[in-house]
C-alpha cells in the first residue's frame, strides 16, 4: 500500500514537472503587435508603451479624454484585462 502511494506521488510530481517545463519553454502565441491591437480594440486610444513580461504584455494607452490606462494582454490566449495597480 505504501509502495503504491509513493509510486503515485512520484508519478504525479514527474507529470507536473514535465508540464511546467513544457509551458516554460513555449513561445508566446500572441506577438507584441497583436497584443497592442487587441488592447486598442477593447480600450480605444493611442498606444504609449508595450512591455513584455513573463506571461503577458503590459500596455499603456492614452484615451481620447487624456486619461492614461494600463491593460494586460495574456501572451498565450490574447485575453485583455485592465491593470488597476
């Protein structure tokens, strides 16, 4: 019983490690240019800056009323969300 449990735990950890390594080595599916376009479609304005971070792009936009906002675009899925930090 104990031997089976240990084997299960070892296989689980091995599987998780393999998945993490595969995700870590995967190149972004969304380019900087695509991320900027997605951000601009969701939040119209002038692109001021695009920064590449580990799992997303951080994009600063100036809206028509002069407000500057920051949004994040997931570099794998293209999901756009407001970054209110």
